[in-house]
């Protein structure tokens, strides 16, 4: 028996203007994809022949341009066309890819695959739990398995679960039914943490369901609020051998998730920008991080907002401050040819006298060097500009920018929650509720196409009936 394997992931932020570029994608094809996907041994040991397609995964960005979608989806479709006798297709997608002029990229890809393969070919999906599930996705996917952790630490475990479910269904000659129930809530992603209640118990329940015979996937999706689309919301999705059971369980999970909607709040200090700056400059801790959540490049934002930088410059702090990873191609182009130490006037905030601190490079999302960075000093405030959008998620980003992370007492990064790679350097973490295209305040996003009513924009009674 034959299984096709591949991955195409780009989490979209339809409010953001920075569309994913080629340099944003980590791209592998053929056998190389198994450097990233861990399911090959599982399939071969179970006696299946595995046909590799492609692996393409990008930094979250604005909507995917149609030519990029066609380029990557086209290669997966080519693999499917070349193997019309495949018994199964295993795909690792995100679930919040929004393609210009198309809508859900995942739904479009599956529709096109179904035009090639017969119904007997089983499609198994691995998805992020921040997916916005389109209504029709369940018609095309036989098995859906989502991460069960946020922040995500079970990406590999989920690949294995969806692969094992596919193997089991193929071996037993079962064609599972997938049921999806949309839950009209969009709670702040950074407050929905699975290590804590109520989600810990709810995810535990999905695990227990998956241990039952005839259940191929039991999932809660939290949704991703930065896509203005009718499929943007939470949902519950169950794949089971019987359609009735899948439907009943999905409704039950949906009810339970809805019942928790008012239980989520920040577990770290989440404050307006001014208050974060005040606390960072007066706090006794050795090193305090502030995340600029409204301009979070790992949520697709542009990373070019100067709100926190300008607040720190006004303060003229005695602490050593670093503002890391501001997108600024013009600045890198204009001053990149000058030597370290050169005095300049930065063309921002009405003109800021500064000196060049260091020339460096951008360690990209895919761990490759994707461009140049330039760091400047303004008194005790150092600021790193990058010629392309970047995400400072670990010390390596600061090293490549030729800046010394441990020497700073306050560090600003364009993230929501701090990534694990930075946590060892943070004695305290402040979550700044800033504006921008990854603003966490749903009411400030101006979404027009989402289903209404939607909690928390409206408070109302709801039941999946
Ligand atoms: Zn996610």
C-alpha cells in the first residue's frame, strides 16, 4: 500500500501587509522532507511505501499570494497525479492559511486533491490548534489531528498520531467520517494555555477519546483572530468510524469549550505600553523582557512599529535597553555602508541622533541567514534594524546581529509570549498590549467577514443543538 506525505504551512494574518516571500519559506523536496517530517519510519515499518512530496513552511505573514500558493500546492498535486494509486495521503498543514482570491488554502488544496483521487483514498491532516476550520474541510479530510498544546510542544507527537490513525484506518478498511462544529468564540490566543485549567482537562478528554476504538481524532481548535474570513473561529472536530458518533462527540466538545469562554485571562503581566516601560525601568530584576504583542512578527505582523522604541527614547534610561528586530530596509540600506561608531541621524520619530553600534546579519525563521542587520546606540538604548522582517526568538538572533544579549537589562522583542529560547535570559516578562496588525484586542481589529455574533464581541447564549 502506498502513502503520499508532504507539508505546506503558512499561518496568515490578513490584516498584515507583509506577504510571505520565498525567503520566508523553508523548502525541501523528495526524501529530504523527512529531515522535518518524522513519519517515514512509522509508515515503512507498517509495510507502506512512502512517496515524499514537498515540505514548505513559512514565517507567519500576510495572506499568501496566489502564485506562491500555486507553486507549492502545485507540487503536491503533481505528486498526487503521479501516484493515482495512493491509498492514503498524509499532510501536515497549518489551518489558517488565507490565499488571495481563494480563501482557505487548506480547503482549496484538499478540494483539488479530491478531484484527482477516488473517495477510497484516505486523507489524514495534521493541523495547528490555532486553525480556522472551513465548514467544508470535514467533507474532504477523513482524519484530522490537531496539536493539543499551546504554546505548542507536541508538533512531533501530533504527526505521529495522525500517521498512526491513517495506518489504522487503512489496515482495517475503515473510511472515517469527520464532523466539525463551529464554536462562535475568539478568545485571545495568549490566554488559552493548555498547561492550565480549563484547557488541561479538556485536552485530556480529547486524548481519552482518541484512545477509544473507532475514534481517529478528537480536537479542539481555538481559532486565529488575525484572519478576516467567515471560517475564523474556534471549533471542535472529531473523526470517527461512524458519522453519528463523530457528530455527537464534536457537539459535546463544542459545548464544553463554549462553556469555558469566560475563564481565560493573562497569566503574566499584560499592560499598556507606557506601564510596561515604567515597570521595566523600575523593576529590580536583572533582565526584563517586554514583548510588543501588537507588532508580533511570529503572528504575521510587519515588525516596523516604533511605539516602544519611542517611549524608551523619551525616558533616556539609565538602564541598558535593547529594542530588537525592527523591520527597516531603508535604514539598513542608507547607513549599512558606514563604519561602526559613525554618527548618524536616524530618519524616524522626527530625526534621532545615534551612532552605529554594529553590522550584523538576520538569522531567519529557517535558521538560514536572510539579510543584513544594523544596530545603533542612542544613549543607553540600542536598537537593531533588519532589512527584512525577522523574529528574535533566541540568543542566536542577537549574536548574528553582533549584539550582546546578556549585557542588556531591558530587552524589547516583537513577540507575544516569549519563546522558550529567550526564557533563560528573562528574569521577568511583560506583555505589552500594543496596537498593530497582531493586536490581541479583538474589538480593535475591525474584522468584517467573521461570523456574528462572536464572543467576546457579543455575549450571548449558544448551543450546537
Ligand atoms: Zn498555533
